[in-house]
């Protein structure tokens, strides 16, 4: 069917209007019920939103390109500014206009990321996540960043006006003082003093602070606020919750894209940028990618030689078991014990359950972590049935040996040894090159095992094997790795 010129022009006008409406109402395209980008394919995003009902301080420490700035930070803030929550929304809701901040690292990044995600670039104002028709007005920011906005007023469904102020960490802590806020979005990691200032601003309003960043600065003071018992792992404590997300949690990224991104990254950034695991940098004692040392658990063959290293103390007593393959000389760290504030008899039972025939190399000094002196504690554990002897405690020599074996593939760690891997990520030196003696109990056990335990390791006695239903193997299950936590 042919159409005349006037009809063609009318059709083009309608297409342009349709395109404009889509561009200025972008938020409605997010998290559909079905399709390749359906919300059920983004469980970490949904978990973050839902946790707002229970936690006032939320952090998603995530890989690059998973949508943490736009799909999480800007998306949730827009819902609160407008009050236009989708029916499926699982998180907190405001039934009134809010006052809020959205902050980035510098004035430029705050404009290019935070501001543009919310309202779009200057030439296409209204094409961000805040629907164009709901942007009441914007106020330009004074200073040297062209096109930077200071404040955005947004129409709320209740009839009032919500306000969001665009800020940057470069402005300093004092610029975050003073006013009460209902909601604060911190995009990219901020200094601890700014984070605590933001928490203070929301205390009297029962407000919320969310952080969305990739941890490229390592184990900073801000990151430590969300560690659980000193570990880099998902979890909650008090008012805080940490959620972690990797490239595998972003279905919009294809395998080809992920492979290309990964290949383009320097090795020391790969864990942070692909998994959201804090980058340790030059301070790491063992600067080896975690993915290069972990392995899936397996049943330990009966010809593997087994021993353990043990670190004792009241705050934390730890032990780590290794099994060495005689054909390759590769040692597999397959089980761990990790428990604090318990009497020696409790620890002894938790250790003997792995096999009371196994020899253990124990911290010779007990490191002053018990009311009992090292000599007496050593004797106490022996009386309780542990077959232990004093380990070689040459720290730097031991670290060098462990590092060399990790680097050459001579040490592998079962991925079920979660506490060991958590300490591995934190094990580092300070600016003066001194080892930071925190959360290092299992790292000491690893050193004792390599320096002393492996030398006296032995296979499971035949008399015990006869009682073992596996006959030729040492029974192992993933539960063994974490028993005693």
C-alpha cells in the first residue's frame, strides 16, 4: 500500500515521538518479568534491593561492568526520588519526597557517571533514569567542571518535590557535614571519614546509605567496615550488609566479552575487576591470584602423606591439614579448624576428629594468646591426645618457602577452606614492610605445615584403613573443611 508524503511525514513524526518517550522514560525498561534481561537473572541485584528492608548500610563490592552504578545505585535512588516503585519492588519504599545525596570520586566523575546516569548528558537532558517529565529543575554547580549539576529537583508521585545533590569525595569531609538526609548513594569507594559522616547524616532520619564500587584500593578502612569477622565474604553484622557480585552475575555480559576484558587486565587487577575481591597490590605477602591456587575438593588417596600445622591462642586456635601427592610432590590443603574462646579439650577434640594418628607441627611459643604459658599448653595438648611437636618458627624463611610453592603450583587449597582463603586475601605488610599481625592464624599454620609438618607427614596406617569404608581412601567431605568454626 502506497502512502503520500504527508502520511510519511506524520509516520516519521510518530516514530520520533515514540523514540523520545522511550529515551525519556528509560527506567521502565529495567528488570522485565521475562526475556534475556529478566529480573530473575539478576539475583545479586535483587538481593541488594531486598536487603534494604533490614539493613540501613548496604555495600555491593562487585566486578566492573555488572551494572552496579546504573542498574543498582542510580536505579534505586530514582525510585525513591519519584516514588514510582514497580509492583515487584522488594526493597524499602518512601511514601513522601526525600532529600538525598549522590556522590562520586571527583567533580568530573560525579558528573560523567552519577549525574549522567540520573538525568543524561547536557545535550539530552532527561534521558537518564529519572524520567524527563519528572525533572522539575536543575541547579548548576559552581566551580571548574563544565555542565556539572549541583542539585536536581524531582517530582514525587505524592505531589511534592524530592531533592538530590551531586557531590564528590574531592570536596572533602566538611562538605558532607550538616544536613540530614534520607538516602545517600556513594558510587565508587570513598574515604572512611566521608562514609562515617554520611552515616551520621542519616541517623536522625532512619535513612539509608548504599555503596557501589569495585575494590581497587585493596583492604582499605572503608572495606574493613563490611568485613565479617575480618573476612572478605558476603554477610551481615548489625546495621551493615556486604553483597559481592562477579561477571557471572551479569547475564548481559557474553563469554566473548568477559574473555576479552579479562585478557586486557593486568594480573593484579583481575580478581578485583572480575570478581569484586579487593585488590591487595604491593602489600600482599603472597601476590598470587587466588584462582591459580584453589581447586575443587576430592577424596584424599591413601598413599598421600598427611600432616597439619597448628596455631594456638585464646582468641583463636587454628589448624590446617595438608596431604602431599608422592608422585608430584604437590600438597593439597584440604581441611581447616578455626575456633576462638574455648578450652584446650574442645580444640583437641575438633582436631582429633580428622584423625588422631596425624602428626601436627604446633606454634612453639603459643604467641602469648593463652593464660597458660607455651610450655604448659604444649604438654596439655599432648595429654589430650594430640601427636604434636614444636614447629620451626623461622617467619621470613617460612614465608619464602610458602610463596615459592604457591608460585610453582606445589601448594593447592581446597575451595572449601573458606577461612584459609579469607586470611590469604588479607595477609599483607604495612608501609614499613612489617607483617600485619591480624587475621593470620591459618597463614601461620600454613607456614608451620610447610616448614615442619610436611617433613614428618605420613600415610594413614593400614590398621586404620581396614576400618575405613573407603578402604583405599581417606574419607573427606566439604564439611570437614569448616568444622569447628
